[in-house]
C-alpha cells in the first residue's frame, strides 16, 4: 500500500519593480532553489501588488516581469518542479482579497510596522494609495489561495506574514471551518542584507542594490563606493567588522571561510586597507554572479519559451486558487448556485 503524503507547500515571490539583487538572493532566492526539491513550491510575480505604488507606470512592471523570470531561471529555479505565475492573471486572488478585507480593521492595518516604514520611505505626495495600504491583505490572499505552510522571506516581511496568519485564524473562527492554513515565515541567515550605502536594507526602491545581472565593471564600481567602518581612516587603524557592509557581504558570499576569518582578524588588528578587502569582495561577487549572468543570457535568447513557462505556471496556479476560492465561498455560504438559497419560513416573520 502506498504511504505517500502530500508535500507541504511554499509560496514565495517578488514585486516586478526591477531586477533581483543580492538581498533577494541571500534572503530568499537561494533557499528557493533548495526548497523546490522538498516542497511543492509556487512563486508569485506580484504585479498587482507592484502597481499599488506604481499605478502610473505599468510599463515598468510589464518589463520587469520578464527580468525577474530570467533571474529565477538563471539562479536555478526549475519550472518543471516550481510553479511560476503572474498574480494579476489569477483574479481569484483579487476576489479572496475582497472577502478578507472585511476581516481586518483599518486600525490593525495602520499598526503594521513594515507598511508604516514603506509609506514613510516612499513619500507618497498625493496621499497613500488605498491599495498600497491594504497590500498585506492581498498578500494573505496570495498565501492562503495555495494553502502555503511556509513563506521564505526577508525579515521586512515578518509582520506581513503575521498579519496573514491572523486573517487565517479570523476566517476559520468566523466561518467555523478549517479551510485556510496558517502560514509561517522561513528566514535565512541573511534576512536583511544592508544596501551598499550600509543603511537599512538593500532594496530596489533605495538605489543601494547590486543586481544579479550587473556586469563585472558595475560590480567593481558599486563595491568601490561601499560603506565600510567610518573610524578606519588610516590603513594602520584597527577596523570594525560589525555593521561593516563589506564584511557582511563577504560572510554571505565568500565560500572560503578560513581565508575570510584571517582577513577579518587582520582588519581588526589594523594594517589592512579597505581597498584590499573590497578587491576580495569584488572577486567573490564576480565569481558568484558570472555563471548566473551566462545562464541569463542563454534563457534570454528564447523569450517565447519564457512566456510559455509563465503561461503554463499561471494556468496551474489558477486551478489551485479557484479550488480554494470555492471552499472559501462554501464556508461563507455565498456559493448561491451550487448551494441554492432555500425559503426560510421564519425569515422576516
Ligand atoms: P521594492 O523596493 O520594490 O519593495 P525590494 O527590493 O524590497 O523591492 P521585494 O520584491 O519587495 O524587493 O522583496 C521580495 C522578497 O525579497 C521579500 O521576501 C523580501 O523580504 C526579500 N528581500 C528584499 N530585500 C531584501 C534584503 N535586503 N535582504 C533580505 N531579503 C530581502
Ligand atoms: Mg519590498
């Protein structure tokens, strides 16, 4: 007798607002390549969410759908075992969002620290778009539609995942069911990679990113301008490695841990120039990223194939999401035709 059990589900994804960067790679992408073999993995290209702060620039989103997909394939996401799909082409997600919006208060949305920070950072001149303010609810729809158990994300997304879990509990309690599954965040060791400016997290919107598709010269120039230890003025000064973005990147990408630990000791003792450490980082990054760039170029030769991958993934995702939506509507008793409304003799009496 077969004893196979269904694999647990991973839902993860990115906003197509620019190509993917080192923060994505160590915060989430690297894990996805390993996880795809052990879990049923869905990757959402969150174009509808990206429009919440880019409404006037759909062309940017359109273009980046392709860029992000090329990045996925280049790092080793296998479309035969991972389902890659486009959010807006699965309208079931928008419908779920509508129902979940009724289970969250405006006050609770206002408390979300991630959204608060992002609103501040984006300086929305004409006011915060309601869609942006509510994106954690649409994220809950994305997650629950696939009954995802785990979400590999960077630390910035923890409050958003918590909010999804709250919505799940509220839904199951309100409609006295077990339809929705509570998600958990999966964090990597580098869940908040700083930007090249050493400030905050590396992010597309902050202009402090090294992209997976950057060429050797661009990498070199970006590393050259990186923030190090501001008190390390002369080569002979002892330097600090804590909070020093160059060393944080080396920790994340340098596979020769022994040489790295000697480099760190030397820097802390004094006598090691920032340029030497930066040259090492440049070499390490070029070594890591050049095979990705080569793969990317290969995939970019056949864009019809990329579109076919997205189409197939989107069709598969739509099927799963439609099944969950049906269960959700049954639980809410709003599937009026499959469960017809009957006359209630006590109604209005
Ligand atoms: P945007 O500026 O448009 O919001 P972003 O650079 O923040 O772009 P997202 O598409 O919002 O990227 O994030 C996709 C995923 O990558 C999320 O899970 C997020 O937590 C993770 N991530 C983004 N930046 C980092 C980072 N610097 N370190 C670790 N993980 C990150
Ligand atoms: Mg972001």
